[in-house]
C-alpha cells in the first residue's frame, strides 16, 4: 500500500476564484515559496506525494487542486479550458502572495505553466516565475500527443502487463482483500507510464474527472502547436524527461530548444520520475533551483 501522506502545515480554499480551490503548504513558512502544479487535467495534487515533499526541506512548498478535480470539485458544470486553468494559476499566485515564485510543473501541469508564462510575457499584471521546472511535460504539439496515445495503447497490450493482469486475477485478492485489489487495479491502469511496469506499485491513487480532462484538451484545438510561441522568457527554465516516457522525448527536446532551456534526460525512467528515479530527479531539480 502507498506511504501515508503527512498533513500539511497549513491549508485552505481560495477566495478570489469563481470556484474555491483547495491549497496546502508544507515546509518552513519563512522559506522561499515554491509552487507545484500537478498534472491531469482533472486530477488533484496529492498523487505527487509524499515524494514531492522532498522540496519542502528547503522551500515553503505550495500545492493546489486544479479546478474540477480533487477538493476543488464543484457542482458547477462550466466548460473548463486551458484558459480557466491559467486564470486560476494566476489567482492562486496572487492570493497566496507569491512574488516571482519558482514553479515546478508535472505532466499536463507543464502545459498550464507554459501557457501561464506566455500570458505573463504579454501581460505585465501577471506575476512571472523566477525559475521554471517542467517534469515530463505534456506534448507540446498535437503530433506528439498522437505518438503518446499510440505508444500508451501499445504498452497496455504488452505481454508483461498482460501477465500482471493474469497474476492479479489469480491472486484471490478481489474476494480476500478488496482494498488491496482496488489499489492493484489502479496501479495496472497506470503501469504503461513506467519504464518497468512492475515498478507501478505502492502508488498514491488518484482520480481523473473525465469531463474536465476532455474539455481542457479540446480547448487546445485539434492541431495545437505551442512551439512557435516558445522562446527565452527572461528566467531560467529546465525540462526533465524520462527516456522511456510514452510521451516522446522529442517533445521536451523541441520545447527546451525553443526556449533556450536546460534539458535533463533520465535513463530507465518513464513518465513518473518521482517514483522511478527520485534520486536523479531531485538532484537535477535541486541543482537547478
């Protein structure tokens, strides 16, 4: 089973967004604030824990649940788009009094962070980050997303993952230990993200809200391409990408090249470096920050 997540030092809900967004803080309150933007879209922050709490050793670490997911869900049936997420990110930074915070963004959180930084470049009223870390960020253009989807599907039907399914079916856990069985079913669902699917174990589970996921991806357009907009932004940026991520490495290579950013590639690592290669991941982040 996954490690227990310690309670935050402080938590609350935003008051300046049209839907209250849950946020929480770890680490020393007097330290520099660092904001983590989780992936999804439609997920919630806590699946990045406890591993991401490594950064709470040095920073006042702030995390929040994006609109429509986790504790930021509501009965409002609004159509949530990337612009919604960018506006919410700006509001969180403003309301929690972050002045040029370092931002660490994971997976689709990287897309939100990049869109946010592009808006900040055009709008002096939006706070720019001081540094930006993008971990296995979402595909920067449609072609890479299609490659990701094809590769993820291929891995779902791989012999190794089929063996894992057969082992779970024969384990008797479904009747003997329903909670553990449910955990294993979740881990099988995300195993294609891993370089070695057997390492998808003891994970903090999460739920993706399909409506939010669909509307957010749709809002990017059928043929989106971030690359022509990307350029050096006046602050340091770092892309980190697992070589075995189903999202093609070329996506982060192209994004980093366009931005003049640093690029770190992790061997024997898929889409979940905070589980697969935490030592090398946090060494790269610590050195950069």
